[in-house]
C-alpha cells in the first residue's frame, strides 16, 4: 500500500509540523527555510521545454507577444484559440466518452499537458465534472491505478518511508505548501 499526497504550491504555515521524520534537534530545517531545499536550480522555461511544462503551458492560448517572448514561434500552429473556446472543445470531447473512467483518464492526460486549462475546465464545469474527478469515479481510478498510471502526480509516501517522511517531503520541488490531499492507492 502507498499513499499519494498532492501538494499545492501555496505552503504549509509555520506552525505545521511534519511527523514521522527524523527529529530536527539542531534546528537545521528552520535554518534553511528561506533557501531552496531541492538539489537542483529553478530556471525559467522557454521554447520547447515550456510547451512540455504542464504548469506553464498555455498551448494555443499563447498570444503573439508571448510566443515571441518565450521563443515559441514555429513550435505552435500559427492560430490562437482562447481558453474559453478550448474549454468548450474539451468538454465536447469528454462528453463523447460513455464510461466515467475514460473521462477521468482524459482529464488526467490534460492535467499532464496543461494544468491551467485543466483547472479552468473543472471550475467552469464543476457540477458535471465533480463526479468524474471525485466520488464515485476516483474510487474506481484508485482501484485500477496500476493499469491507468501514466505519469507521477504528487508525492508518494509508502510504509517504507516510515520514520523518514520529512526527507521525502524535502524532495518535493515546491517550498510553499498549504494544501495536502491524502489518498491511498494499492
């Protein structure tokens, strides 16, 4: 059994304690709070790498000015499509699926490509999509997780990490976390 934590970029408040890890006897964790704790540097993506970054990719919604500024000219079709129109098209595509789990997989594929569009789709269609992204469909997705897994999403903590949770949390690339969604997958 393993647990998945989906961490948001917003941050834990200073009072939140992480239990299960090695005790910070010397205050080392607090001494580096204002520093990046991941072993890599953060850089601004541009060009092809920007289009492969689901956090910043806007797909066809990039304006001409943004395409020039981020070296995207020629990497996208020359047409621009608003996010509103893309949401309508995506909803049309999702409605073609008869099985809710197929909709769930299509939504997860979208999240892996373009988080901005994914969340706009959810917000604009919350009543229709909530049963797909939450109960009851997510229960089936958890049961079939091994067969639908495509790309890691979130942070995975298993029983093997008992006593080392703080070290696992330090591997998360975002420093400021306010929301943790915990669910278990077999």
